[in-house]
C-alpha cells in the first residue's frame, strides 16, 4: 500500500532522513538508497513523496520512495 507524506528532516552526508506521514502517526525513517535514482537530487525537507512502509526491529522504514 502506498503512503504519502513530506520529508521532515534529511542528512545528505549520512544518507538518511525522516518522513512526516499524511495519515500515520509518528515519523518514518528512510534511507536515500530507497529513493528512486532520478528523484535523489531533488529530495529535501518539505518535498511531498509517496512510499511503501516495511516494519523492522527498529520501527517503520520507508521503501520505494518517489517524489509526487
């Protein structure tokens, strides 16, 4: 299931950030490796994105991320 949200925080040097979801509570972690290659240069705070969520031992993680 695709989710939507906005990039809340991003550390480009370390290659990760957090998403504020539109319809879920709490932030979702993401790795820049999960952003579509053609969208990586345009990912920054407040950008609207679409993504899938997988659960891990560390909480929810966004995968298959693309700018909408």
